[in-house]
C-alpha cells in the first residue's frame, strides 16, 4: 500500500511565473514612485529651509 502524494494544495498556492513577474514589477514601480515622491517632499523642505 503506497500512500498517494497529493500536490494539489501546493500547486494551488504557487503562483505562475508571469504572475510573479507582474507582482514584482508593480511592487518595483510602486517603490520607485513612492521614493520619488519622498525625494520631492524632502527637496521642497530643504529648499524652503535654505531660503
């Protein structure tokens, strides 16, 4: 009696490669946009502090 190996649970949890690419691309774009916004805010704060 061999025990059957069920891989349906792990196969459902694992994301396909293209979905990982989309998720990581969106995360990278979001990080870049938020970093640019923070840079813009700090640039305005420092420029007003100098004047």
